[in-house]
C-alpha cells in the first residue's frame, strides 16, 4: 500500500489533536538543540569569512618590480602602462583613400585612350 501525502493545497482538518505537556516540552527541547547547532555553525562560517582575503589584502609582485602591490595598485599600474602604450601607438592615416584611388583610375584610363 502506498501512503497518501498531504499537499500544501489540501484543506486542513479542524479536528482537535491532543498533545501532552511532555510532548510539547520534548519538541521545544529539540528545537532548542537545533538552534544551538545552527548558532555554532554560523560562528564557524563567520570565522571563515573573516579569514578570506579581501582585495586590499591580495598582493602580487609583477615581474621587474621590487615591491608587492595590492589589487588596486596593480590596476592603477596596468592602466598607467596601457595609457603609455596607447600614446605611443601610431595614429591611422588621415588621407582620403577613395579620392586617391579615383585619381589613379582616371590617370590609368587617360593613358589607355
């Protein structure tokens, strides 16, 4: 035989259930034990979280540098160097290639006539 499990949408019976004071006491004791275990676990989780390194405690020593840098200092240095690279890059030519090509085509066509 299979047991029928109640669903949350099922209507609730209004029948009175007799519970002794001892049963209530045992239930409260069990709930208290669960709360204590959860509290202990929360203390352990908080302790672990406090030990995790934060960006200001994460250090890296780039190749060629004498000092270690935290994450913010590393980003600052990376962007400083990136700006230098961009400044040294050659700009694209500003000539109008379309006009130059058209002029060459006209010259070639003039030679063929």
